[in-house]
C-alpha cells in the first residue's frame, strides 16, 4: 500500500490555516512597504558555497544539500533567507544602492528538527536594512517590528532586546579554558547562575570579571539595564555593547515603542549577529514569533562590506498566537521554548 505520509518534520497546511498564513503575510508586507521596504522573491535553491559563506558551522549542520543532475553543482535548499539577500546585494549594486530596504516572505527548510514537534519547514516574512548602521538603524528595525506585530493583532507581544557581543565580552574577560567557555554558554542558555558561579571559581581572568560571570544569568526583566551598568564597571569591554542597546532603545521609545524588555544574557542565534538583537514573544505562541538583529560582518563575506540589520517573523508561531487569542485552538497544542526563527 502506498504510504501517503510526509517526511519527518514536514506538514501539509489545509485551506483554513493556509488562509491565515496568507492574510498574516499580506498585512506584514503592508507595514514593510509603508516604511519603504521593497519586496523580493528569491529562489529556494542556492549554491552550497554561497550558503556556507552565510552561516555558522553549527547552522550548516542543518542544511539540506545535493548534487544537481544537470550541472553537477552542489546546491542547498535555503535554511535562511538573510544570506540570500546578502548575496543579491553584493551581486547587484546597480539595482540595490545603499542603503537598501528589502522585504520578503517564503519558506526555509532545515535538515533536522530544532526540537521535537518543531517543523523543519518554516514560513517567514521579514525585512533587511543593508548599508545602514548606528542606533538610528537599530531603532528603525525595532519600530518596524513593533508596528508589524501591532498590525497583525499581536500588539500584546513583548519585544526583547539584547546584544550579540555583551556576554562574549564578559566570558572573554573571565579567562575560562576552552571547555569552560563551552560550559558557560550552555549554563547561560539555561540561566543557571549557580553553574556560572562554579565556572567562575575555576577561571583565571581578573577578579572583577570572574565575579561578573554569574551575573550574566540575571540580566533580563525589570532592572536589567541597571544591573548591566554595574557589571560594566567590572568588565569595561562590555560597555560598547551596552551603550549600543541603550542608544537604540532611547530612539525607539521616542518613536513610540514602549513595551520593551531586555535580556543581555541571550545566547541563541545563527552565528552571524554582531550587535543589537531582538525577539518578539506573544501570548499563546510556543516560541518567539519574530527575531533578528545586527549582522555587520556578513555582507563583507559576499564582497560588499557594510552594516546591516533585519528580522524575520515566524508566520506559523504568529498564527498560533492569533488563533489562541481568538479561541481557535483546534487540536494544536502549545510548545514551550524560546528558539529564534532566524
């Protein structure tokens, strides 16, 4: 008998659910357009060497790749759209002068499930601001995300801001051995203050940095910025990252973004973030409905150096939050965790 089931981690989207995703994407594109972002349609396949330039070694483990029958080239199904846009930006400076405001929607596919029950194929809609740096551009991305979530009915979502380099600066200054560094990142992902304190006792860095290490697990929620300022007195190398976060928040709040949380101990990402990062968490969604950040080193890998920032909305989790808010939960169940869509 013919097996009509799908490969693991893939699913069909029936008409009602597909309609929800399409409506959601259309509303997001409406907001993106209002802020001057121009829509792109990108291919599902890329040359593997292009994908390899755009992702970390860890992220490359999730790439689906194969040899094309006609050309013999090794190609990959895109696991992330941002490197594709970086490639296009580098290849077509004539059509995409700097700064370029671009937006997109479409699926990405990973070789493995990020965790049990998490689809391998994820539908995203997002924006990329290429060639613009500094706190004004950081704040613009945060404002666009806030307005986009409001437009689709997720105004109750909490925006969380962090920085890719803050925790790095503290861990570097603490003087951990290589195994200790890996253990510190794992402990920080669990917000395990006791484990970080135990690692600090074995570290060889300056006393202030060792004392600051367990404090990384506390740098979220109310008073996070105040605690971070105290930590920076012991680890001055983290001051630049903190200053960038505070500058972006100041401008974003002036532009009407009020409900923003801070987590300077956030560790997740695809490996290319270099500055301010952010995510959106909505009641009823099993994971972040949106995430992104600054990636100032990625464009140089494709031959057109420059600053860049962007985010992606996970249409599946955003729809899940909206359905739960409207009482249309059906048979779908909540999933815990805070993984990022990008």
